[in-house]
C-alpha cells in the first residue's frame, strides 16, 4: 500500500494526519514557500478548484441522480418563494404529504431522507427540513436515490445535497417582497460577496400567511390556520492557502402555527364530567397551536493535496417543538388535552476523503459520529372513566418527563475501479452502529454499483445496497402507556415493544439515453425487501410524528423521465409507478386499534404513504433581451392518491385498504427583469397556483397514523417584486 493510501486510511480512522511532503531538514528557511504566496491567487479560482476537489470526495456513482439549478427553481410555481419541499416534488417518484412537517415520500418510503449542504450531513430535527430550508440559498440541488454508494448511511430513501451560493463569484445583494392569496406576505433579502480570502452569503426571510397547515375541509379558506415563519442562513468561507479552506454555515428558523379547525364536529363531555350541552361550544373556536424552533451550525476544514482530498466537519443542532392544546375545548371534543414539549440536541463529527491511487482506482473512505439527546415533557389532562369509558369525575393532569439518547456511528471504505474505458465498478462497504436508550444494533452493509457507458449517448447502471436504518430518536414514542389506564386517554392495549432499526436489501437498475442534442430520456427500476420496516404517523392531537415497525416490508417500482432543452425553451416529464406494503406491527403496538393490529398480523397492507402513480410535468420559455429577460412557465403535478381505510364486505375495517381520489394541480406564471445599470435590475413576477381551483384531498382523516383530513391549496394568486444590486 503506497504512502498516500495509507495516509488516507489513517486520517479517516483518526489515527494519523495526511500532509504534503515536508521540506528537507537542510532546506533554507527562506526557500520554503510561504502560505501568503499562495494567497495571491485569485480567490474565485481557488474556491472553484476546491469545489471541484470536494465533488471528488463524495460522488453519487451508480445511484440515480436528479439535478436542479437555481434557474430551474425559478421556473416552478412561486419560484424561490415556494416551500422547499415543493422543489423535491418535481423529482421522479416523490409524493406529497402534510406540509406541516414538510413531509415527502420517495419511492414508497416514509420520510427517511438525509439532507446535506455542500456535502456535509445536517443532523435531523424534530420537524424535518422541509420547512426550515429556503430555496433562495440554493445554487444547485442534487437529489440522489437508488442503490447509494457506501458514503451514504442511516437515512437512505434519498439524499438531498444542496450547494449554496458561496459569494466567491462577486458582490451582490437583493431585496424582495412576495405576497398574494391567503394573506401571504413574505419579505426577504440576500447578500453575497468577498473580501480578500473571505467569501460570504447571507439569506433571510419572514413569512406570514393564513394557510400554514393544510385545510381539513375542501373549502377555499381554512379556519384558524395562520403561520409566522422567520429564517436566516449564512455561509462563510476563508482560504487558508491555495490547498485548504475553512467554511462555516449557520442557520436559524422560528415557526409558529395555528392548528386548523373543522366546523361541525360533535363534542362529547364537558370539563367537569357532566354531559355536553349542545351549542355551548363550537369546534371552530378551538385554539391549538404549535411552535417550532431549529438552529444548526457546521464548521468544515477542506484540504486538497493533488489527488488526495479530504474534508472534516464538526456539526451541532438544537431543535424544539411545543404543542399547546385548547385546555377547555380539547376536553370537550377529545376527552384529552395534551401540552407537549420536545427538544432534540445533537452534535457530531464527519470525515470524508478520496485518493486517486492510479488511473484505474480511486479510493474513498470516511467516518461519522453523531450523538443525539431528546427531552420530552408532557402534561396531559384527562378524565377518570369507568369500564364503559364514561367520565366518573372532573378532569385532572398527568405529568410525564422523559429523556432518550441515541448514538449513530459509521465508517466506510470504497473503491471506484475503472475496469475498461466504458465500464466502472464502484464497490465498498460500511459498518454502522446504533446505540440508544431503547435499542442497540449494528450492521455491515456491502454496496456495489456498475456503470456501463455503452456509447456517448447511452449509459446503463445496476446496483445493490444493504441498508441499516435506525429509527429517529426524536420520533420514538414514550413508554408511559400504563399511566393512562382508567382514564379517557387509555390505550386499548398496553403492549409497547421497542422500535428497532430497519434492515433492507435494495436493488436498482436503469438506463439513460440522449436521443438528440438537448433531448434525454431515462428509465429506472428498483426493488426493496426489508425486515423491521420503519414507518411513522401522527397519532393524537399533536403534529409530532411517532415511529413504529412492520415485521416485513416490500417496496418496488419503476420511473420514467424525459427532458428537452433548446435555446430558451425547456421542458421535463416524470412518471413513476410504485407499490409499498408491510405486514405485522411489532413495536409501539399501543398506538393501534386491537382489531387493526390483529388484521395486520396476518395480512400485508399498503403503507399509508403508498401512491400507485405519481407524475410531474413542466415547460418554460425565456426570451433574452439586452434590457432584461422575460420568461413564462407552466407546471403540473399528479397523484393517484395516498392511502385511506376501506370497509370489507363483512363490515370490518381494512387498514390503508383504499385511496383518496386522484388529483392534479396546474401552476402558471411569468417573470420579467428590467436592467437599470451594471449588475442592477428589477424583477417582477406573477404566479397562479392550482389554476383550475381543483379541490383535492391529500388525506381524508382515516388510515394508519392519520389524525386529520388534509386538502391541498385552492387557487391562489401571488406576485413579487425584487431589486438586485
């Protein structure tokens, strides 16, 4: 093993440090190059070279990759002012769910996504990243699915890798005001630039609207659904010399949501245990709220020494969610009023490196360590009840405080082997360990991807990956079931087996072909077989997810993609067919109805997020003029419907046995820029979302882990004006 290869392995195992060859001991001091000499290089050039080197550390060889640029984001409804999860819905095989958690389902999976910024893993939060991230700081977005290479562990349904505006390309600032239907008002700003060896980018926004969570009715306006969200992101890069740099990323978000109300809900029992008086309390007057806060920071050191490249990062995160009930009304309508506060704190270390050993082999290796701690406080007000479930006295509170912890650790090694000029084999393995207050597991996971470039226009790939997916610590339900026995919050059974890590075999194969300049098509098929299939859902009143396992899971499907670009015209089409099912709930059983539990024990059922057919289409045209550009676009999403319960011929319930009706939405818009000087211009934009005003249901209130009906946004008119200088 040569010196560079040994150094890389030692570095990534934490046993040594890779470095350039030192100057001989007898070399005069003034003959040794000073770092300041390197710093006379153009900062933009050096940053560009280091960006290229970073891409060699963690490529997505053999996996299915979807790339979206800032210009393509601009071609979507609402553009950079859209919620971040709307960007991913334009990727193949991605189905929409509740916007309250930014939920997405990729290839028939529950969430199970990992997010990276500039190739650094972001620790997950309680509410996910769908609402926390802002499209405005995206330069390019790469969405990776399929049989992932060995550097990707733990969250494996998909990898969202965001490359930010770094500021190295030059100075620039912008301000924008966006608004429209549903009381929407969203001012934002961005600033980027460089000074010497320092480059920076800062982005911030504030969002107010009256449709923070999906409407539980098909009406045009939701009741009690106002949200206020503030976000800020900053990126700083400092060149130490022409081979290394330090980057710092900081982010903060604060979001407040009213939980929407459904009119006409029948109440049950008054807070003092006496029968409810009709007309005394109306469900539209309920006042439930949720407050979410997320903060994270990442410090990275990147080094490029010829063919040897590595990046080491220290990362931390603080995520908080607080659900406050209507203390009076919730007792009327649910018999329970739960005040729930949950906090997730995490810290970790990530190290990745690559070494081009020779012209046929590139070695890559890395390690990751992440420690999470969850504090859960809940005060639940309940009634004492008799054997029939009728209240026997006044309501009283039950307080509960829990602490959970989890440690995620992984190490990987892989080799990119060029077998022939047309055939590349990327093979390797990773070893992962998960240790927590409720589970202790590990797994060795081989990975194998074969890429064959049949011609300049045709590429084929096939791969296999063994996956190990621990449950999100923040979503593991607390084991306090028995404390609610004899109350209005009692579960029908007290069984609460611990949530386990999912273990899966994943197969993927596909082909992409350029039919003509600018015209490309692709097809990709996949199959997953899982033990301890993970899933999650919303049980009870809060918008906080709870995790559970199926004993077995099976997911498979096929995706078709096409895109065409010529001049100012661009268009794309994605179509995906999928099937996802599981059998036998083997953890957190207290969450379920006993009859459903018995049915799923002997029958495979569709997963609640299973959607048979998913599609997206878009087209845009841009006219370029010396005084400014004009663009128009149209965009469409289609879904055959997420799952809902069904009724069997004998009158029993089949969990997830049906679907909500299929739906589509059409968005159109136009944008015009007006140049007013060098690097200065105005931008005016208008959007219509759900042009046909199509009322459509994401959920109907039934199905496994579904606690409310949810309807998509009705027709909305939005506009923005921005100034770049």
